[in-house]
């Protein structure tokens, strides 16, 4: 799920600020754990993003949107040019803006409880994040550059693995917040005489804000249930599908 990848990369990215130089590698790992604890204690975050995708045939796709995550309430909203997705822990809502359709799932009725619990741990309890840090970031990440100007820290990290190509970020050390970051990935699809072909993706995020930034994120602004029937409150001309 792209949304899951966005959240995963968002939470993981701040950890690399600990990797400031070769001498400080061990100290950096200790600091990374401290930063991770700070991330886990941030129950709400919102940010804007642009995703650029390039396919092996040269086709390009660009998607821009915003994400809001509330770990305590188990809320996740991903709103972009292609779709709007809202997860509440009880309901899953997705509006496909190209097909002009809306899908709504009652998770309590339609999803296995154990599967639902596992997904929510991945999304809201940082389980996948911690595994990623231990198995990839700290083992394979190579610091390419580090620059600090007053309270602004700029870092670039590369990886010798196919899926993740590199990470670059700007970190506000004074406020202990991300200012922006970029994550580059590559998914191989075929091996040719000229080497591997695949799908390249670059995710650029900015505008990070703790909390809801004064906005209200309510599912009933998208739809309500009236006597067992779905009533759309947004995208009212879209077709409802199962």
C-alpha cells in the first residue's frame, strides 16, 4: 500500500539525523533510539507530499497530496490527485477520482479481527518502522553528506540495496522536527542486456506539522449511514461500489 510506505518512510526518516559522522556511529545509534522515542510520542502529524514515478517504458506519473495520521485515534487520511483514502479503525473509505467511484468497508464486519489488529500495529504502533531501522537503516545506510547551519541539519544517505536508493532530509534541530525530506526507491521488473529495468519512485515531503494544524478530520464529512444506507457528503456524484 502506497500510503503505508509513505507513513513508514516519514517515521523512519528522522532517525538518520543521528548518523552525523563515522566517528559518531555508535553514539549516533544511541541518539537514533532517542529520536525514535520522540517520534513515537508524537501522536498526530500532517504533511504534504509529491510522488514522481517513472516506468520502464518511459511513462511518468506525478501525484501530489497530503497525509494526516493520528496514532491514538487510529486515523489515517491520504488525500491526493488520484484518490482520497480514510481509515478510522472501524471504517475504510476510498474515493477514486479517475473512476469517480467510492468504496466503503465496515471493517468490524468485513475484516478478520487478527488481520485488522496486525495492520493497525504496522500503521499506528511503529512495528514495521522498528524492524526497518534494525534490519536496513542502521546496517546498510551510508552517510554521503552532512551539513549543519545553525539549527538546520542537511543529511544524505544511500543504500546498497535495490529497493531503497537514497534519503535526503532537512531537520530542524531546535524544534526537533523535520522540515522536508526525499525518499528514492527502485522496484526491479526485468533484467536486460543493459541491466535492470524497473519502476523508480521519488517521494518529496514538506510542511510537517504536529497535530491537526487546526483542521478537523471527520469521516462524517465524507459519508453517513442513514437507516442502513450510505449517504455521500462529499463526491456526491461518484458511484458507490463494494
